[in-house]
C-alpha cells in the first residue's frame, strides 16, 4: 500500500463514514418529517429522476455525447415493465430488470450507428430515435393503446411485499437510486471512467493512448440507457399509468437540464439538479406557465457564465471552459484546409476555435 | 395505382418541399458559418410568423406586414446570436448547443405567453381557387407558394453568390481567423447571416402557415425539417439544402399518400438516420478528410 493510499484509507475514511452514516440516517428518517402525501410524491418523483440525471450525465457529462433521446429509453423501460406485469403477469423484479435490459439493447442498437457520425449528427440521431419512439408509442394501438396509454399499472411487488404506500415506495426507490449512484460512482472512478473522460476530451488523443473509443462510447450508451430503462419501470409503477405524452423531446431536454444544472461530470451535481428541477416547479406553482422560459433562460445563462454547473469543478470544468481545446488547438494548429467554393462543401466535424492571439481584439477595427 | 393521385401527391410534396427548401437554405447558411446547430432557428421562424399573424389581424396590408415580420425575425436572430451564441462561441461544442436549446425554449415560452397554445388558421393573403388541368386538380395556393419559395431561395442564393457581403460570408464560413486577417468584420458578418437566416426563415414560416396553420409547435418542427433537408442535401451546400428540402417534401407526401400518414415523420427520421450512417455528406456534399 503506497503512502497516498494509506493516507486516504486511514485518515479520510472515518470522516467519510460519519458523513455517509449521517446521510443514510437523514434519508431513512425523512418520511417522518414529510407533512403530507403530496410532498411525499414530489420526493419520490425526485428519487425517480435521479438515475435519469445520472445517466444523462454519464453520456453527456463524462463521455461528451449530447444525447437528446433519453426519454425514449425511459419510455421503453416504462412500457416494458408495465406490459410485462399487466399482460404477461410477470413479477415486478423481473419486469424491472427486463425494463433496463430492453432499454439497454435499444441503446446499443442506436449506439452503433451513432459511432459512425460526428457529434452534431449524434444529437440528431438521438432526437430522431426519440421522435420515432414517440410516434410508434402513439400509433401502435395493439401494444401501447396509443394516446389512451396503459392505466392501472400495479404497484411494485417483491414476493409477498407490496409497495403500495408512498412510504414503502420511498424506501424501495431510494435503495434503487442509491444503487444507481454507487454504480455510477464506481464506474466513473474506475479506469473505465477515466477512459470515458479521455474520449470526451479528445477522441484522437484517447485512441493514440490505446483507448478503444468506439467501445467506450458504446459502453456509456449501454449503461446510460440501462438506468433510464430502470427508471422508466419505477415511474410506471409509481404513476400507475404509462402514456406516450410523458416521453417526448421535452422530457429528454429535462434530463439534460438536470444534468447541466448540477454540473456535467459531477455525480452529486446530478442529484442536486434532479432535486432542484423536480421540486422547484412544485414549490412555485404560480410560475408554471413560465417554466420553459425560466429553464431555457437558465440554460443560456449557465452556459455563458458557469458551463460547469453548480457542482462541476476540476476536470469537467476545465473541459467545459474550453481550456483544453484551446491548448490543443494551439498545439496542433488544426485548421480548415478546404479551399473550394462554399457550395458543395462539406465539413465533417469540429472546427477548432481560433487561437487566442487571433480572437483577442478586432483586427479590422 | 391512379396516376392522378400520384401527381397530386407530388404537387403537395413540391409545395411543402419548396417551403422546407426556403427555410433550409437560411438554416444551412447559419449552420455553415459557425457549425452550430441552431436549435432556435425554427422558433425564430415560428415567432416571426406569429408577428405576421398579429400584424395581419391588425389590418396592416399584406406586403408591409410580412416584410415587417421578416425583419423582426431577422432581428430576433441577431438577438439570439448576441445573447446565447456569441458568449460561448469558443467553448466546446456541447456548450453552445445547450445554449441554443435554451434560447429555443425561451422563444417558445414567450410566444406561448403572448399567443397561446392553440392552432390558428392563417388569414388568406391571396384569393385561392382550384385549378383544373386535364384531370389533375390543384389549388392555386400551391402554385403561388412554389413560385414564391423558389424565387426567394433564388434571391438568397444570388446574395450569397454575387454580392460582396455574400463573398465575405463564404470567407467567414471557411476560416474565421483568416477572414479576420483579410479585414472582414467577422462579428458583423455573423450578425448578417443570423439576420438573413431569420428573415428568410420567417418568409418560409408565413408560406408554411398559409399552407397549413400556425401553432407553437411549428418551431421545433421547422428546425428538424430544415436540419433534415440540410443533411439530405449536404451541409454547407446551398443547392444541396434546396434540393434536400424539395426531396424531403416529396418523400413525405409520398409516404403519407402510400404508406401511412401517422408514421410519416417516423419514416422520414429513419431515412435520415440511415442516410447519416451511409452517406453523411449528403447528396451534394463531398467528403473532406479531416486534418488533425
């Protein structure tokens, strides 16, 4: 054991233990302090959205792929779980696992073509997939009952345990959200997480370091969609209803907002983002009409002044500030080399920002 | 299969496609210059169309009303660029894209607060009647839309190809630092492009609303259609965006005529996704090797 590891192990461990213990105690005791059923349901909604924010963060924050199709996987999970329980009579744990699995399979299927296209096109592909899912869910009457949706989804049940009260659902969902957090935490702190960050920072540099870029992008997609699917199952059995309108592009945008508000590349940030964005509209009900305005304005302002979000710091922030890109641009002097007419021109991917010497001060002035 | 039916669907498709083409040409310009997906493009065009609607309802004559709305659309374009895009121009790509989505949401919400969420019919600006040629029947509106959209697209192409401003624009699209060294005021040119994008976008939006109706959701729809048209034709290519728009319109009309109107958008998304995988440079674009 090296000195550093020893230091980390012996000195910071008790402090961490205390913090974790305190956190768990607060979370366990929380239901006692919740005044009414309404607040309870808001709290559970926050818990359901935590895996969604984390999943979005894994794909966008850690791996640098701007996906706007997470709602589709959320929806696939919700429909899979609800249909399995209602039509096939499957036990809930099986349906839950299947929800994640099916979403993950679709995620990988979408991930393959996404690997072939540049970053902007990836966003379009994911939006396209989301829209296709939405349209299919609206029109496939036999399976999804279209716009009528699937009412009467039973509450989760594990063997004899039925989670039919808010309190029971709270504990069940809390455990799952914590599992998700731990999963993401271990994943992003491992060599896999470092590889994902390397891919985000620079694909070419990463691949010269021996990182299989395609494989890690696919991995991020697989895990991100897996958890979106799990979360979909939680939602279906919480609302007791699955309908296509829940899983529109706006939902995908909402996932992204949760991830960026807390901070791209920050797991606690995602939890915070979910808590803020889910609960604030409930607290400020009169402002409901202005919700998009506030969210949109927040996105613009955040991107301009604090692209790293509330909790984002260190590596993610550095990347978000463009620091790394600028340095890289200077190092390699990547420039457009195409000298043809603007018609019939195609630039497949990114242009480096102009180096600082040029971007400072107007030369034409 | 009835030939008349096919011709009718083709005409429908061409009318819709010419509108897509008009919007896509402006969009392509905006995309080409900063390579930023302008998520707000469609919402600018929706906003401008609503302004045109209000002006027309306020009994302002057709031509000044539409022109005013187009100018307003252009100004909103400049505003969005200034507020949401310029501060983050040098940041990594995800950042301006998120900012663009934010700007789109703000525009949509403001429009919703002003005009509500209902679908509204657009006042008739030209007397329309049905025209019968042989056995084929079509609306004179379709012809007017086709002609107007084509001539506006031509005008835009002329500006970009023939004027000094257009030349500067093409230069900036190729290389910002070099253009700056050549004495081009880059920020001014970018503003011009956003103005032009908004201006022609609103023109397209007005035509679109004459053909269908006007509602809040047409903004996002417009962004996606323009984007898809650009991808079909080839990013950065004016005639590509134009042909892409027409092709998209015709394809959609044929899909809804012969396969399923409910799955129309799903199928056209699927086509574009396949296109991105197999021919990402579009029909008119050429693959340029990326130098690193």
